[in-house]
């Protein structure tokens, strides 16, 4: 009689420390090595309980293998009977003869089995690479072969519900056995032709009519990625493809077990294969997207309302969600991923530096920060650089600097300094910064705010001139307002403001957190008017999409106000962040990304203007370089709804204030990718154009 399986099972990790069936030594130490690497924790992080009470050891006798397999079968049977999900970690693949007989015994029927392996493992005694019967576990599960493996109590596998996948090495006698039994075999040649997703779905359809499980021999993976196996064979499954295929299987009702065999730590000195095992188990135990979104909403503070997608991987301009769907990134995390996702040079800088030195605090000097400070100063032409982490921190640093400058240099009376910003600005969400904001929601409930904070209309130099008083320390302004709706100021605006500030002895501080480092087709957006502010704030792209890195840059006349102890950051300027930021600047210059932004920015805006001419729901398009916005007629369309519709068409974007759709793809985007995205945007706009007008 079939046993019920728990919907939210405890995963029982069962280590099998045996190399008796392997051609080389080393597999016996695999389970303990993976346990030390944190294997149970990976499963627990995904919300499943994970136990690892013991590791089974073989007895040193001629009957050692038979005794070990019987003990393993008893253990897996007890796990199933307790409503658990057995996860067997080995050890050589001979353990499978015990794993699945025990599970079958507890279920009262043999489960379907998806056997993923480079080898058929249905050897005859003469063809077994170990020279003994231990290399015949699959044959034994069908009831054929050596009695030491076949006599374990429990139903034999049903060949009609058994599938072999990933095969690329076998003896003729093995193939004859499996063909005689009628077992479906998917060799690597077929997988390479059709793709693993299609093959895996077909294999699951065969095995999953009832309880089923997976036995994975790590030699099925490409040995270039996973060298820590005893019997590698060239070619093999791509780790990323298998990871996606396995996602969530340990949570499925009818998946009664997972077995991972042949990890050999002696052949894995760098731990690459161990990390792959943990990665595969992270996927196998992962919740689905709906559960993850529910946890985020239920356990997280409600300060964000993300779009309905859960992303798990990114490469270049493309992101992949937990279901394997791909999206073109037209947001770049507000310019934080300007250089794309997982850029190989940036990853190399991150991992290389992380293995040497990551954080020291600023109590000591490190060998990376001076290189970054020099590079940024020479690149931008400013005397000094003060490193920080987030953009908000860099803005706060600038506010502190200009206030102290006002008191120490300009002679403003104590505690009377004023700072002017613009209506519609977005510089962050600290108390001081939202004190400068004109957005009611950003301010509501967070007062009182610091004094001396003023606002003037954006794009109006005369308003700035009228607002300046003898106590004015600085004018803080975005070169292009991003959160405000991709608002590009009138031509000559920044130059006029610069002239006004110089005449009035007021510091011009330009926030280039989103627009800096090539986003608009210039190194800095303010350079479109040949303006040299007194201070510049950088962030987002400076961290290469890997770390929060920001900086406030200014000349000596401003930076001189700081003395040791005035301002600091434990993580600001850490060697890991400095190394990544240096690599990001290299990529920016050496890959011609500023030029690419300028060239493709013209194409982007031209395409948007063509859309505007055809679409009645577009009020205006604005932008510069690869930084653009589509303003919609609110009576026809809501920008948030448009962003959700684009998500369904494979494009990631984001609205602001429900009226403007923002577009800011990575600077590494190709013309072909950009045009693909614009086609999807055109399709969605056409769909919205045919809808009835919205009722206010």
C-alpha cells in the first residue's frame, strides 16, 4: 500500500562514507566534507528542517558492502516511515542499491527513478570498472546481478518508470541489458540537440506517475566545472541547466528522495565541486516564487512594493527568474548594474580581492584604497575623494562638508547655514535628505527635519538666484532628475546655476549617483554643459553592480574642512569595494561604454520619439544617453500597470509616480538587444492604446 508523503517534510541527510564500489579512493570522505561545508544549512535557509544525525561507515570485511547497503536501506525506509525526505550523500554510486530498495520497502511500491549519470551503471561483472559487483547498482535495483546487491529487501524498480539521463559512457553489455529491460535512455548527444529543459520534462513525465526520486552521480556534470569526481567523462550537463531543472523538487509531494553520489574531495582541492553540490541542493530545496514573495511581504518591513517577479540569476543585460524565464534588464538597478550582471572582470576583481583582504576599517591603511582615490581624482579632475558605501551616505557626507565649509571658510554664523535643493529631487531617504524633498510621502511622519533646508523649482536659474542669502552654503542638484520622472533641465541650466553660485560664493554640488559614469553619454552628466561643480557625488555604478560603493569628490578648498574624527565609515573605502570600483572604472574606459551609451542613447530616443508619434497614450519622451523616460497620459494608462505588462513580455522596467516609465539599460547593451526591447515596448503600448480611457 502506498504511503503518504509529507508536503513539508524534514530532510534527513544520510551520509554514506564508502569507496568500495569506486575505481579510485576518496569518495569515503565526501559526506563529512560536505557536512563541514554547511550542506544542512543550505536546506534550512530555504525553510525546510534538515537533520544529519550520522554518517554510515562500511565494515572492514568481505561482507562489508552488503551490510552497509542493508543498513542504508533500513535508514531510508525509516526516514520515509517518519514522514521525512531522505537525502543520501555519498560515497560511490553503489549505495543506490540500498537507498532505493529501502524507500521502495517503506512505500510498499518501487518509486519511479530518474538516474542522472555519465555511465550506465548497469554493468555485468566482467565490465564493471571497479572489477567487482559494486559497480552494478542499477542492474541490482532491477533484480539482476550479484546477490550482495540484489538481495536487499524491497520491491525492484519498474523499468517502465526508470529513465537514464546524461549518459555518454557505457559498455555494449550494459546497453544490451537496459534495452532488453526497456529502460528509456537520454544520452548527451540528444540532450545537446534538444536542450535539458525539454529532456528533463519528458523524463519526469515517465517516472513521476506516482512516487519518484532522483539519483544523481556528479560525473554527469561537465568535468571542467565539477572536477571532484572519481570517473570523469568529457562533456556533460551544464550546472546552470541542471540547477534549474532540480529547482524545488524536495518540496514536491511525490518526490520521495534525492541521492547525490561520487563526490571526491581529494580531486576537488579548490572546492569547486563542493560548491556546486551546495548550489544544486539550494535549488532542490528552494521555495517557489509565490512563497518567496509571501515571505518577503510577511517577514520584511513594508517599505517596498516590488513588481511580481523573483529573480535568481543575471548575466550581461539579461535576468532569469526562479521559473527559468528570461528578461531584458531595462532598469540596471537604477544604474547600479550599468556594466551588466556578472561581468567577468568585475567578478574576478571581487573574488580575487575577497580571498586576500576584504575589510580592515579605516583605522588602518590598505593597499587598494589609495589606488582608487588616485584613479578617481585623476579621472574627474578633483583634488580629493571621500569614499562611502551607499549613495545616501555620500550625499550626507556632502551636506556635512558644505555646512562646515560655510562656517569655517565662508563665515556663515554658527548653525545658520542653508542648503538649497530642487522641487522633485531625489537624493535619498535619510532624515536630513527627506527634509529637502518635495515628495509628501517621503516626509510624512519623519519630522522634525533639520533647519536651513530650502527648495526652488528645477530648471529655473532665476529662482535659485532669488533664494540665495548670505547664509547659503550650497546648491544641491541632480544633473537629470531620475525619480522625478527623467526630467532633463533646459539647455544651459547647469551652466547658469554654476555662474550664479560662483558670483554668490555658494558651492554647486551635483548629484551624479544615477547619471554619473557614462549613463548619459558623458563621464558625468554635468559635462554636457562643460560645468565643473565644486563637488560631485558618485555611487551606484561605481560598485560594478556587486557592492555598494560611493564617493564625494571635491577640491582642497572644500575637503580641507575635514580633520580625523570629523566623519567616517567602517566599511567606506574597504579594500574589497576599492578593488571592484577600480575594475569598474577600467571596464568603463577600456570597453568604450561611455561611447556606447552616447551612440545607443541616440537610437533609444529616436525609437521613443517614433513610438510617441504613433501612440496616443504617450505625452512626452525625455532623456539623454541610455537614460530615458516615457511620460504617459494618466487618462489612458498607469505607468505601473505598463511596467507589469512589460514584465509579462520579458522586459524589466519601473515606473515613477505612476506616470513615467523609466528606461536605463546596462551600458553594455547591444543594438540588437536594445531593439528587441523596444519592439516589446511597442507591443505593450499598442495593447494599452486599444484599451478604453481610464476613469478618474
